[in-house]
């Protein structure tokens, strides 16, 4: 490639579709590129845990509360992932659906408490 130099192109098949990888590491084999795919899945996992389960937001600094927060966030993520796979939706679609249900229930509860809703 111009302005880049020599590159190596891999074509791997995933779920019947061709997926192309390009690298400037000329010594890489197709087996190594499969490892790159696994490392990309790990990056997706970290992004999902951080964005959907707030694992990066700590309001405590002591060891056991931080470990408790991480433990609960990981449990929440695994539940989220199972539901996401079962429903065939993204993390963000599921999170939006969950927020919609929670906000709707909170509004109904507040209306019942104040007497604005007669159900």
C-alpha cells in the first residue's frame, strides 16, 4: 500500500461470511489473526462492562467495597449478556428497555402515592 508499505491480507470465514484482516506484521499467520479476533472479543467485553454496568465508576476507595462493586457489576453483566443473547438484541437496546420499564414503574408508584392515579 502506498504510504504504508507491505501488508498481509487474511480472509477468514465467520458464520458463512468472509471477514478480511489486514496487518503490517508480515510474519503473522492466519492462526495468529484468529487470536487477534479473540483479543477483540475481550475488548468488547471490557467496553460492555464499563458502559453498561458502571464498573469504572467508584464512589468508595477502600478495598472491600471496591471488590463488592466489581463483583456485583460482573454478576449484572453476566445476567445482561444471557438476556441479550436470548433476546438477540444489543446491550444498549436491553438497557434502554430496562430503563423504560423502571421509569414507568416509578411514575406509576409516585402517582399512586400522591393519589393522582386510581388503579
